[in-house]
C-alpha cells in the first residue's frame, strides 16, 4: 500500500513538487503564448504595412524581423513544452500542436488575401518566411509528442494487452513459473497454462491450441473436471485429439467470445502486437526510403496546387499579372520544407496504422 493510501489526508513531497511544477508550467505557458503572440503580431504588421526598403532601412527592418522572429520561436518552444507537461497523456495534444504549427507554417496561403499590399516587397516576404521558420520548433515538439505518445501506448499494450476488466476467464491469475513464454506459442506454451491441468489436457497432448478448438482450461468445465479427477490422456497426438471435448450447447460466436475474454488468448494477442509493431514501423520506413522521391514531389505539388488555388480565388496579382503567391509556399524559400511536411505526414500515418493494429488485435481480436 502506498503512503498516499495509508494517509489520504497527508500531502506527500511528490504531491508538493507536482503542484509547484504545475504552477511553474502554467506561468511558462502564459509567458510563452504572450511572447509568441507579440512576435507574430509584429511580423504580421511588418508584412501588412511594409514598403520597399533599401540600404540601412532594409537592414534595420531585417534586424527587427529577426528579433521578433526569435521572440516568436522562443515563445512557441516555451508554450509547447509547458502545455506538453500539463496535458501529457491526452491523445489530442500532439495533433493540436501540429495543427498550430500548420496554421503558422501555411500562413502564406491566407495572409496575402488579408494583407495584399505587403506581398510584393522584399521586407514583407522576409516577414512571411520568418513566420514559417519560427513555427518549425512547434512542429518538432508536436512530432515528438506524437512519437512519445505512440511509444508509451505501445509499451503499455505490449505489457498489459487488453484491459484487465474486460477479461472473464483467468482474470487475476498469476503466471506459471514452470514454463517459458514462447513467442507466438501455443496455449500450453504460454505462462498462464497451469501445470496440473496441462498434464491432463487433451489439447496439450494433441499439440493443438485451445483458441482453435474453441475449448480450453479457462472456459470449459469438462477440461477442469477431468484434470481434477486425474483422467489419463494418451500421449499420442492422434489419440489425444479424440478426448478434446465438444461443446454443442454454444454457438461458434459464443465460443469465440469466450476466447476473447480469456487471459491465455490475450497473452497470445500481445505476441501478435509485438510482431505487428516492428513490421508497421519498418514498413513505414521502407515507404519513406523506397518512395521518397515521388512522395516528396507529391507534397511539393500539393503545396503548389493549394497555393495556386488560393491565389486564383483571392485574385492576388502584381502589375505583370503574375500570381504573387508563387513567392509564398510555392516559392523556392519554402519548398525545402516539404521534407518536414512529408515526415510529419508519415508519422501521423504511422500513428493511425498503430491504432488500426490495436483495434484488430485488442478489440476485434482477430
């Protein structure tokens, strides 16, 4: 029993430390958001009101933009780290951070339609580029949070499998010490197979598995009764198979549901999950390596296509009739960030693949 359970009214040192960290992180989050908003507001104002500058004026404007860009970046880092601590474990934390990053990174898609007068100046374009560059740490923090969340849930699933309160057969049973946990092994090779039952189990002697036969020592009364009575089962696999009980009172679906609620079968499902995880991660890595060029071109094409559509919809043209959005996301200054977007998309895709695997293994239990 923990100290908190023994003294529920007493605040422990860890509780006090957690409370202090909570207050500090809330303060840091507030300061970070304020700094990010101040920096962003200055950059947007500089973009909206900028005129063509030359010489020392251009240098001063560039220096100011760099300063407030750094302020914005620092604010995003502080706010991102603080909110990650405060909301750690929330499934939406990582996606929300990525959405915030995307809103800033793709600002050239919508800012020119709001402030078109600054879009043709060098200072204005530098302000837009600075907004994008300053938003990158927020995207990195979001990716790290998504990766950490996926890794944490994966480790928890591998260790615990399905929720314990969903189990009906073998719930709370301790692992047997006389048999090793064979990876993807049969039911009698897993740690919850009880020795005194196994020695008199027809499935064990027939070298089959209980989830394929739909009867087992955790769910079928006759198996337990025979073991308790000391019934002798032939060691020959063919002969032992004739002793496997057949329950005709239950439908196939009812028998399958018994397996889904069995601790032995769920241990087997954990093994499937352990196998599926590196396959999924390796598969996504293989997709990145083998199809990197076409995927990167597709991301660049998508950015340019969206940029072009926004430009046509907002009728943003210069005196030569050229779409001014080409200097935004579609230009050379930002197209290099397509790699970051591609990696982000693959990581988010991997997160959904893992969730699908969890559904198949731990909910559908196929």
